[in-house]
C-alpha cells in the first residue's frame, strides 16, 4: 500500500513486521536522546534489554516535546523525541512515527467507581465551563446505560486484528451506571512547559469544540485556554507542572483533581477515565482502543498523523497519539549507528509492546517506518 497524503493507515498492537536489535557494535558506545516525557517510561524500560544485547548504553534526558524539537534543531543529543511532529530547521532531519499510545485523562477522586466523560464534558471541564464534580453534565455521563466494546482475543490472549490492523469486535455490552459525584471544586492539573502531550490534548477540543476553544492549538496549555487562566476563580484551581512526572505528582497531591499524561503515570491513588466517542460507546486508554482510533487517521506527505476525531470505529479512544523520533539522517560515526540500532529496537514489538498502553506500528505503516529507519546511518 502506497504511503501518501490521503493514505488510510492501520496500526496494530502486535506488529507483523519485526525489527530486531543487532549486537552490531563493539560495546562501550554511549548515546543520548532527549525531549518528550510521554516517552520516558517506555524508553527507560526498553533500554535495559538493548544495553544487555549490544554492550552500549542509552541515556534519556526527559523534558518535553518543545525541548526535544529545539535540541534537534541545535544538534544536541544523538536523537530526540516529540509527541507532535514539526518542521525541522535542517532538511536532513526526519520525523519517524515509532509507537502509539493514549493520553490518559487522570483523576484523583475518593472511592473506586470508574469515571465516564463525553468529549463535550471533558472539553467543558478543561475550558473552565464546568467547575464542580456534581455538575449536571458530569452527572449525566455517569448515570446512564453506558455501552462498552469487547474485542475478540487470539489464543495467546492478545487482541485479534482484522487485515487493516483494527481490533475485531466480539460484542458490545451495556451496563447501567450510578455515580453520585461530590459537591467539590474541580482542580485542573496541566502542563506548564511546551508539551506535545498538551498540543495533542487540546487539539481534540479545538477541532470538536471550536466555538469554545477559539485559540490555535499550542504546546503550552496557558496559550490555548479559552478564558483568563489567572482570572478570578482559576487562581489555585488550575495548577501547572513541568513534565508528566510533575503532573502525576500534582494530581496525587491534590484531591478532586483531574489532568492528563501517558497512562503509566496514573499511579498511587490516581485512576483513568473512560471517554465517549462518535460511535456512542465509552473507551478506556488501552493499546487496543488506541489502535481502533489511530486506524482511522491519515498520514501526510511528511509522515505526520492527521487524526479523525469523528471516527465511528467501535471502541475508539479519542486521545490516542503517535510519538515520533526526530533524528538527523546526515549524522555519522559510531554514535549515529548505535542510535539507529536503538531506534530499530524501539520500533519492534519487543520494545513497543513492553509497556501495556503502548503498541508498535504494523502493516503499511510499519513498512513505511522501516523505510525511514533505513535512511539512518549504520556505520
């Protein structure tokens, strides 16, 4: 299948095209990358096996996507990572869509009941339109018969996929939910830095609720927030932290709060919400639900994803994103070759599926990624 601006892409949780790290170098090469905190847990998990296999070392300097992009333009580190593709300063730098994962809507509420939010309600919460947990909008989402999609499984327990890479629906269940939410102020926990996670998060709102979110999507939440972020009623209610780790710490420290980060940051007392989609069901932030959403995207001529937030794919999680490695094809030497090897490993199912909410590319997109990786230096 040809990759083009209007190409429909399919992404699967278990990749059919395998990349394998090769112990191709004498041990002792030390490489570094930086940028997206969204990728930090995955990269730091995967590096262990790669280092053991190759004898080389990999260090990740977690910050944010904006810093990753600036680093790459300035030639800092052997590669960088970003959750929002960009136009690099150097023509030799390429965006490689390595893995996909969901942005989780993470909340800190007492009890154990799951939280369900329609796209409109989620937008209104982060726009400051809804500021109480017992608001009628939230109550309506959580006191109704709520459909959820169940996917078919393979014999090994993995999610079954059709030929396009989309999960195969086994059945749809409907459960009556009752949830009396507290009469408490909603505290928003957002990113303070230039974050690709933020840009993907707010792009959903600017595309689907443009009458409220009238500013252009931006990597900094304060720049796109519809109201006055330091206005009356928002001081102290909206808290901003640097990096996904900072957001997670802020959420854990703030009862009745809600924020956003990669799913693995939902630790301690934190839980993740189910989000409504255009199909009428609610989906959690899983690799399978993300693949259902990403399968409806298009891939631009520059290799950047264009998401369809109105997709009616059953079980689609509407905050699925793709994360990119940004790397200079003109680099050379042992470090550049070692980074190429590491990126091939990150793109493989052995790495990309090792953290539960992440998944490797497959099908035509995996072949496209392999073609991009083939442009990188190997010696």
